[in-house]
C-alpha cells in the first residue's frame, strides 16, 4: 500500500504532478519566478470572475491564518468596527485575531453549527450605525457547514457596509464570483480546493480597498497594502517566497483548469460527498447537518453510541486501511469528520466506506447509530 489518502481539509492529497513540480529550485528575484507569480495571480482573479479590472490578487507567505490576519489588519482601519459572524472554530479565530489587533468588534455567535442568516445581520447593522465591516466564514470547516454567503452579502451591501470573507476551504470549488457576490476582500490558501501544498495564502481584494489600506496594518510582514505595492512595482514578493510551493500551486492551477475550473471541481467534490455520505448512512452513521447545509468540502458524523466504539481506535483502523480521517471539533457531542477534497474521487470514497465497515466490525461495533443526545441536538438545529 502507498501513502494514505488524506481525508482532511488541507493539507490534503495532491497529485503526483503537483509533487513533481517541486523538484526544481527557483531564484525568487528571477524573471521566470516573477512571471510565474504574475500568471498565478491572473488565474486566481479569473477563478473569482474578475480579469483584474476591479480586483487584484495579493499572495501572502504563511498558512491560511496568516493571510486572514493580514486581510483583517490591512482592511480594517484603526477606527473601524466589525461584526463577526461566528459558527465554529474559524469564526472564533477571527474574533481572537481582532482582539490581538485591537480592532473594535461585536459578534453574532450561532454556536457550533447554526448558519448566520440575513435577517439577523440586517437587524444588527440597523441597530449599530458604527459598524463598518462584516466578516463571514464561507465554509466553516469545523462542522462543514456551508454558510449562506450570497444572502449575507446582499444584506451587507444593502446596509452600505463592507464584507470580508474567509473563503479558505471553499474558493476554487464553491462559487464566489465578484460579479455576483459583493465583497471587499476574500482570502484562501494554497492547500485547500486548488489542491496545492501548504506555504502561502492569497487575498483577492477590490483595488479601491487596497488603495485605501495604506497605513492600517499593525504588522510589517502582514501588510497587504505594502505587499501589493511591491508586486506592482517589482513583481516580487517582499520577503522570501515559498518558491517550491508556488511552482506546485501553478501545476495545481493547470489541473484545476483541465478539470473544468471551479464547476468541474465542485462536481467531483459533490460526487465524493454523495457517495461517501450515502455509504456511511447505510452503515448507520448519521451526519450532524441536514442535507441543505452539508458542504461538499468536509462532513461531520456523530460517533456511534455503541460502547465498543472508540475514535482513536477507529482512526488507527482507518489509517491501517489507507485513510487518514479527522477528529471532530464540536463542543456538545462527540463527532469525527471526513473530507471530500483533494486528489480523490468517488472510487476512493467507496473504499472509504468499505474501510469504515471493516473497522467497525474489527471493533465489534454492530451499529453505528449515534446516542439519543446527539439526535436531540440535531433536532434542535432543525427547529
Ligand atoms: C484551513 C482554514 C483556515 C486556515 O487555517 P491554517 O491552518 O492557518 O491554514 C482558515 N479558515 C478556514 C475556514 C479554514 O478552513
């Protein structure tokens, strides 16, 4: 057996071509590398539905969180006030960043997995005229919930405020088009739906927002305005870029295009999810979310109630069959997650279900049914 499949939301399983693209060294100042960076930004803008007319793309070294923090620190002026829509760990991380940044904010926290809705956002914006920005997580990877980005963007635009989006685990598969969804800036990273390796994130922002961002940032290295200016002036990253990661990402973008862009990728991820969820439900597993909110990115399942079930053991048995799954991130009920993204298809997902069946059998778990308390919790969500 080769290396295991990563059923995780990034780092994820990449194609051999992406890995092979890292076998060459690049000079960061060299024209070839500068051209590669420029072409990469152009392709990312195209995926976002903008040819570079109104928006620009600014890559930023580091993991996705670095790029989120760069976006927040650079676009939120020191006298801004931000409404953060939280329904999971990544929303909470944004709140924590704002605390570090010392930017005024308030929070609508929907708990582990209820979606924020347009009407409540409208009420909050109406009742506090000081709010300048709203931040939304597109797909909240901690539960897998797909938040209603279009609905929120319409409400924010109607109220004359600005929207920032953490589209980390959604961009490149789920639709997010500058011509359809009104936003100031969004952020994603190399190792999610474009299927590259970790090392940098990128911010796609309105040029007017970039121009207005001068002097906002608390941080030298995370200043999106200065990074943008440097790319415009020299075509170079300001500090050492992750050269091999950029080369791998360029290959990942080629594969993305060959698959039919975001719609092609979304179709494969949806098939992955549908095959995997149907198979797991056949085994008696239950999903946390109703179908309407289930993203094609990652799916949360309740742990079975059976006394012989143990997640660490299940994890090891799945790994021995070639699949790395992901622990849950809910506070109320025990759960685990299975990702649908990365270089894998429905045939792999069928094997995942077979592996889950065999792993349960090996633990002497004859039913994957969740505990009553989990089903009650889910009923609360449906209400
Ligand atoms: C992956 C992810 C991030 C960034 O996480 P890093 O570990 O810093 O790469 C941020 N937000 C969401 C929604 C994510 O899925």
